[in-house]
């Protein structure tokens, strides 16, 4: 072999990424030349395993595998032993350790890690979406969103957008202000995607007054003026009626509780599509 590591067949019933990372990490501990890796993903039959073992024996390669189905892993181990091919189980020992420590049977389902990774990246994407299309920054997000929240200022649009983003749902939100015409996209979006948020005027007045205090401003500012609040709420109500969107009253509701109502509407709409 000289100063070169042997080649490696990466065998997996998923995509083989985990095994390849482990093999490369181990190989980095050796001061040697290049190492050839051949990845064989989505294994589901013993015939393919037999072929890989034969090729590995001819090329003097070793085999590193992540096969969660026991019949496949046992077959591979048996055939590799017959052919004197070094065969390394990447996942088996740690799965067995978890099983012994917990007395819980593993699911033996291929590709679970990839599914978890996909869920993680969808969550990250949804969070980035919520930030990009928060507070009506870019109306183009309305047509791209899974859900569009509309309401006057301080109806929890942003916290709800972020909460739902962690459920992997892309949310855009649009503030409703009487002096600012609503974006045309609100009337173009698929029916049922827009959800209106309303709140009782007295609670909104209280929330806005506290908000002004934290900013060091006087409570008498128009932002917290009862007449101004009624004007905004009436405008929002009329626009929501034009949109024909479902409406949720967020008065005295926690973000989680409102989000649960939004999710009900969202999944009901999906089931009717």
C-alpha cells in the first residue's frame, strides 16, 4: 500500500453522508497520500451488497457502512468476512449502546438523520423569511408566504411570525395604517392565506402606552390616543372584510394560544386544497 490509505466503499441505505464524514475524520489522523472514496447510497437489496463486497476484495478496499436494517447489515458482515474484506459498522455500536441504556427498541428506519436535517434547514429558511418580510418591508413576500398576518401595530404580528417560523412555516406580516394604502398583493394572494388580527381598544391602549414609556415618550402621543386607536381598528376591520379573511381576536391571548388558532386555520385550508 505504500504511504496511501486503502480506498473505501461507503455503503448506506440513506445517502451515506454520515459514514463519509466519519471516514474522512478518521483518515485525517494519518500522514498519508490521497484516499479514494466511493459512495453507494440507497442500498435496499443483498445483491448490490454482494457486488460491492466482490469489488472491494478485488481492489483491496475496505467497507464503511450505515445500514439500519439488520438483515442488510448482517448479510454485509457475513459476505465481507467470507471475502476477507475489512468492514466497519459506523452506526451499529452507538445504536446498540442507546438500546441497552434505555431499553427502547430503535426504529430501524433509513434516512431519519437526513429528515431531521431537512426539518432544521426548513426552520432556518422560515426564520430568515419572517425577518425579511416583517412589518411589510417587502410586499413581494406576501405572494411567497404560507401565511400572511395583517393587523394594526402591537397585535403581536412579529412575535407570531417568528413563533410560526420555528414550526417551519413562512409568514409575512403587514401593518394596517389608515394613511397607507394596503399592498395590492394582499388582494392577489390565495384565499385563506391572509389572517387578520384584532384586539380590544382598551387593551391596545394599555399596550401602546407601556410601549411609549419604554421608549421614554409621553403617553399622550397619538400612537396611544383612544380616538386614534378606534380609527385604526375601524380601518383594519373594514379592510379585513374586503379581504374576506379569517380573523382572530388576540386580546388577552398568549402568543402560543394565538399561534395555535392560526395553525388550525392553516391546516384546515391545506386539507381543503
